[in-house]
């Protein structure tokens, strides 16, 4: 009899800790009412949230309920890479005040990030910036947060706000940390993320296999220890993110937070990695920051199973977006590696896609060329089509938080990606803004060591300084921009009284603007030569178009 | 064992159910000669739990996505 009770208890316990428990908690969040919130303080930009139309795809929306498309780039200059400790550039905001900019460091892969960079982004029509930060700089010593680093982030937020750009603060990592040991084929200059005290490798060797920085036993072990909350390091990460969220709690310029960049599975297999470790971790972060209680009350400080929620850390932030990435394996396969279970009752969740088709997808590991690749079978559309389904199942909006490629492949890869983003109505963040050497930046490498960059890649200017709707009341609108001629057409439907659809036209495009159908329209010229078309529906279909012409491109080939 | 494995790795669920059900039948038919009823039932229940969880999860995906 005792044996039967013990076995029954064991089955129940394992069921609770694994899929049956995870499923029950996930489905419960689907039926839990969204937490109450209050309007935030007014700022230079409206607060964003995720709208949830019944039976339809959620989307990022502004305070008038309009779908908002965010276009932006990703400066990597605030990250700490290895070897050693310390940012390549000062994190003291004073160094950057009044338009000052430190000289470019040849030892850094990325140039410094200065006020002029934000202005250049805005001039290309970017209305957002994804700003990666390093946990290792935020919490270099356990339990002690670096307020100077946050001051530097706040400085960038202020600059962005003055340019009417949103900031997505992104807790970044690459191959877990640069505090894993040096070893065969290990380039610590590409690793970032966790501080040394949170990098527990258990003595496993640090060496890279298949030239993939993530395929390193020390990295996989350290990552696994994070997911299993060894020594409470996951608790510290949640506390670090809460510290950031507390600083910007009332700041609408901060669109939200990227909770964890490119989550590596460690030694765990999908779909269990995402469904039982990653997504429950996201739920705990949400519980901690927002004060909702979606998971079960549990201990903290060591392994927390999937059913566990997290205590309220007193931030009470219920206004910001939380950008959540699926696991890295999903990003490199362009295929869902999880069940798409709902994570939280908190409504402002955005599933983020890293769209690296034919760049990092698995057929590239097999040496295939992009133009003749046999995978993904669904082409560039595959990852977007699946991502929309994943996001809808998780009751989240969708955003491309990273994509990029070598400038030599812009005609194929970048062209295809921006077209897919138009078709699927997703915003984007392009990786990276600037890069020293022959990298993927928007700009060519610097001509002298002091310069932060060479000239703008004309192919990038052509493709990314785009005409696009920044806000619209019709979440089903369709639009198409021809980066060869500058021609643009948008078709939408609206009711009389709906908030206007705002179309941004960069200075590069001088084509004639026309509006037809059931709408009235006005055009406002910007100081930088850009134009903004505001179209108010009067009830019915309307179109906004720009005729073809010659683009006024400033970059160099 | 298959049943316990099925809970985190649902792919084992059908095998756990099959194995548990077969063992249960053999134990019943042996008239007390073959032992292990507790393990057989535990494997069967765990396999069924895992299968139900995965079926619900899959149906949710199909309906909600």
C-alpha cells in the first residue's frame, strides 16, 4: 500500500512539474482577466500597448488604438564583449553630453553610440531603436546594480524622445557570456551577457564546435545552469530587469523590454526547453515586473518548475511592452519548436522574430548558398507565416527584433525580408547600426581610425529608408513600397471618425503624393525633407499612393 | 519508466500506454504469478496523462493559431 502511494505521488509530482502542469497553468492564464492598469503620464510619444481584436491577430497599438509599425536599427555599442571586463566606451553620460562623441576604438567591434547616431536614424525614417544592454555591466557584482549604466541608457532614451523615436531596451546576450573560459576556436569578442559570478560552467571545457559560438560545452552548461536557476542566478536576472523597469516605469518613450536575446537551449531539447523552461521563465519575469500572479506561488533561489510564478518585485509596471523571443533553435530553423502555449494574462506581450533566413538557418550550416538553398521549403515566408500563428496562439503581437545580412546580399536577402515584413505587417529592427570592419552595419567601415563609420551603404538606404504607415486604424491594410522607383501604394478601410492613418515618406522619396477614395488627407513637410501624410477616413475604402521617380540617395555604392 | 519519461517528453506517451496496458493484462492473466501491478498502472496513468496533455496542447495550437 505504501509503495502504491509513493508511486502515485511520484507520478503526480512529475506530472505537475512537466507538461500536464505547464499546460494547466498556461491555459489558466488564457482565461484570467487582464490586470487593471491606469493611464501613464503624458510624454513626447503616446504609450504603446498590444491590442487584442477578437479572433484576430494581436498588434502593437498606440493610445488611439491604431496599429503602429516600428522601424529601427540596433546599435551594439552599449554591450560588453570579451575578453576581460569593461565596456569599450565610457558608460558615463557626461562623456556624450552636448553632442560630444569619444573616438572610435579599433579594439571594439562597434563604434561609440552618440547623439548624432540617433539623429541619423531618425533621418532614415526610423521611429524606434532597439538598444541592447549587458547584464554584466548592469550587475557586475551580485546584488549591486550600476546606476551609471542606467543613466547612460536614460540619456539615449532622452535623445530618442526628442526625435520622437521609441526605445526597446533589450537584455542582450550572445553565447551566454564572455566570462566562459578562452579555448579552441573561442572568440570571446563575440560573447556577451552574464557577469562572471553568474557564469557557472562546472569545469566543462570551453571550445567551439562547427565554428558556432553557441556550440561550446562551457556555454551550454552555463546556459543550462541559468534555466535551472542554479545558485539563484535566474532570480538575480529577474531582479536586474526589474531594476531597469523601475527606472523607466513612467517613461512612454521606452516602448518596452526585450527580456532575453536569442535564448539558447543549453542541454535541453525542444519543445520542453521552451514550454517547460523558457516560457515559464518569461511568466516569472512578467509576474515580477507587473505584479500579476499567473503562476503558482513557489519558492525561489533554485530550480523553479514550469508551474511556478514569481513574487511581485514592486515595480508595478503594467504599461510597457514585453518582447519575448522563442528559443534559438526556432530562429535557426524557421520552424516552431514549441507548442505556442499562452504565457501570461498580461496583455502587452510581443513575440519577436529573428529573421535570418539563408543567413543563420540550418541549411547554411550545411554549406548551401542562399540562391540555391533547399531549405526553408516555404521560402522567406515560412518563418513569418509560422511566427504569426505562434504569436496568435500565445496572444501576443509580432515584431522582427533582428534581421540582417552582408551588404553583398542586400539584393536578395534584405529585399526579401522587408517585403515579407510589409506583407505580414510587422515592424523591424535591423542588426547592427554600425560596425567596425567589413560587417553588416548600415554604414561602410570607417576611413580613418577616428571616424565612427564610412559612408552609408546606398543599398541599405534604398531598402530601409522606406515609405511606410507608422500608424493606422485599419490593421488589415495592405501596402507596397518599391525601393527601386520610390512608388508606394496603400489600401485601407476606415469609418468616419477613425484616427488618421499616418504614412511616413523619407527625404529620399520626392515622388508625387495622391489620395483617393473615402478619406481626406494632408501632407506635412519635415525640416529634414521628409513628408508625413495624414489621411482621415470618411467611411469606406481609400488609397494613398506615391508616384515613381528617382530616389534622392545620399549613400555610396 | 516510459510513463515517467512521457511526461516531459510526450513522444513516449503511446509506448508507455501500450507497455503499461500489456503488462497489466499479463499480470491479471498470470493469477498472481507475475508481480508489478503498481508499476504497470503508474506507467499507464502517466502515459495517459502525457497523451492528454499533448492532445490538448496540439488542439489548442490548431484552434488558437
